[in-house]
C-alpha cells in the first residue's frame, strides 16, 4: 500500500465530492530495468480503487506495446498519460510522489470536470496559441514550489489543443536533467528554447508561452 490508510479515506471523500466524468490513467511500464515502474503502476491502481469506478487504469508495456507508446508520444518510463474526454497532452514522466502527488490529484479533478482553474485573462492569452508548444517542467518530489508549475503547465495543455505539458522527475531522468542543464527546480523549458527557473505567477508563465509562440514564428 503506497497511500496511507488515513490519506486513502481523505482522497475517497474528495473524489466522491469532486469527480464528475470518467478519467483514464494510461500507464507505461516495464518489468525489468525501470526504477519506480512497479510503484507508479501500483499508485495509479490504488488511486483508481478510491474513485468509485470513475478512474480507469490501462497498463502497457513500453517495449511490447511500442505502437501504443508512439500513439501517446511516450519515449521514457515510468510514464502516465492523463486522459479525459480527450487527450489533453498531460504527461507525468517519473512517479508523482511527494509534493507532486497533490498536483496529480488536482489534475485528475480538473480532467474529470473538463475545466481548469485558470483566470479568464489567462484563458484569453492561451487562445492566441496556434502553433505547437511543448512545456517541460523539471521537478523533484521534495520541491514545494514544483507542483504549482506542473499544475499551471497541465492546465495550459487542457486549455489549448496546441499545448502539451510534461512533468519530468529530474532524479529519475538524470540524463535529461543534464541535457537541459537543470541546476535548480522547478525548471521550465518551452519548445527547448525558452526556459526559466523557479515558481512564477500564472500571468508570467502565460507570457513565457507567448514568447515561445513568437520565437516559433521567427524560426
């Protein structure tokens, strides 16, 4: 059991009150040579057991189900694609534990309700996005500021069909952390060109997305 009994009861009550439509947790895993794959799958199954039939877990082997991995743009594991009425482009790479567990719960609620908690002004800004934008948020489980950035990125993805947003657990993917020069978390990288460190307010984050869009148009 990964979620303590006391917390399970609390989550059960939250889900009973707040989940509206069904949600799919599409998990990519492997039996061998994958740290946290087993725990990631078990965590999703535990969450589903608390949701009174509203959360459905699908488990795929990363190698065996290669076509499925391609379909969901999964290139590393453990991975989770969070799917609601459609695929919003919300991904978790690495197990969402510690502070990130709260971000996962809030994401599930948003996807179930088919609505984000963003300000109307932010929604307006995101409507201007008309080119592909990928947001990577590098995190660690012990970083209290990371979930805010993950949540904003995932909500941006919900609001725009052009945006995909990936949480990447730096410790589990050190080669990626090195490639993107992650010295502190949260670190946000947009389209591999625009980047910043630290937690920023929602309007600032939206402006970074617009900057990436502008950069897109000049390349």
